[in-house]
């Protein structure tokens, strides 16, 4: 389906979106990454711009055309994304954290390529890679906002569910934990969501019942998310 005709209901609003997936370098040729394509974040940017918003996208490792009228701020790692988002947040009325941010990064960066035989005493040994936690950018935004009404903050949650927890249940818990205004939950698996042009989501709200959207194109999902955020912006 194609995006509907739309009132320019975002005219004058400033929308900051993170998109794509961070890459955490291990050495000059390797990184820890994830399967995010950036398609949902870029669809949000395109639809927000089409609805009249001024839009900036902090974009991590995305190879997609830049939507008309959207400013892209390229980053690589979670720490770079944090710095870029924090530099722009004062400008924003609405922040949508659509990016897949790595929870961990290698504790150390090897300045030269890690060789297969890294320990001459044990030529067949495999290295153990120590990880450290990355900052939670979304949680930091919520904390820094405090009781202020601005900006409205939207998080995403990619969940696979597990034996004891449905995707929706995990989403409700994450919304409460993160303290954002909306949480967009999608069910992921290797054949679901990532890189796909279609998506199915539940938009969980701090106030009000969840809104289901899809299966539909990521532009239609983007409009549903913007529809849910708009009334929170006054
Ligand atoms: N996020 C973030 N900074 C991180 C990790 C996640 O800002 N270091 C944001 C994502 O952009 C997303 C939301 O937090 O909007 C939820 O990400 P998710 O990975 O689902 O949540 P986590 O709290 O990392 O929980 P877990 O990975 O254990 O499910
Ligand atoms: Ca995570």
C-alpha cells in the first residue's frame, strides 16, 4: 500500500529520528553489528517530512536514498550516536529512537588486525572478546527530560518472545522500564522485519490501549506511529 494523502499536521514541528544499526569496531576490519536496515527509520523520516515536519536523522550504517527534505547526520558506533542525539535533542519536539543500538561494544579496540594465530604458544586457540556495556541513549533522554513535556520520546523494541513471555508482555514491561511516551514493538526473527519492506507492530502507550498496525509497508507503519505521537505534542 502507498502512503495516504495527509494533512500537513506536523508543520513547524522538529522531529529527530535515529535509524539503522550501530557497528562496534573490534579491529580495523571487523565489527559487531546487527541486522537493522534503517528502512523503518527512513520511512518515518520521509513521512514526517511529507507531513510538514523539519526532520533530522542520526543514521548508523544505512545504505538507502535520503528522503526529500531530510537532513542526515551519519554515525558509526553507539557512542557516536549518543553524542549526535544529545547534540540535537534540544532542537527536537519529538524524538523517535528507531535505531538498533548495540548494547555492548568490545572492551578494547585492536589497532591492527587480529590474526588467526594470536597466541604463538597455542596456535589453535581462539581469542576471547571482552565486551562492555554501551550507554542506553533512550533512557538517558528520558532521564534528562525529567518532568518537562518536551520532547515527546518514542522507543522501539525488537522482541523475539521466549518460552515464558509473549512479545506484547515484554513490550509492556519495557515501556514501563524505559519511561518513554510510546513504545513501538515488533516481533523479529531472521525472516521477519529486518530488511523487509513490510512490518507489523504494536504501538504501546503510557496512557491508553495499544494500537496495532500492519502487516503493511513501512511507510504505512510510519504514519501510524506519527498519528499516535501527534496528540502528545500539544
Ligand atoms: N536503545 C538505546 N540505547 C541502547 C540500546 C537501546 O537508545 N544502548 C533504544 C533503542 O533505540 C530502542 C529502545 O532503546 O528505541 C529499546 O531497545 P531494545 O534493544 O529493545 O531495549 P534494551 O533496553 O536494550 O533491552 P534488550 O535488548 O535487553 O531487550
Ligand atoms: Ca538492546
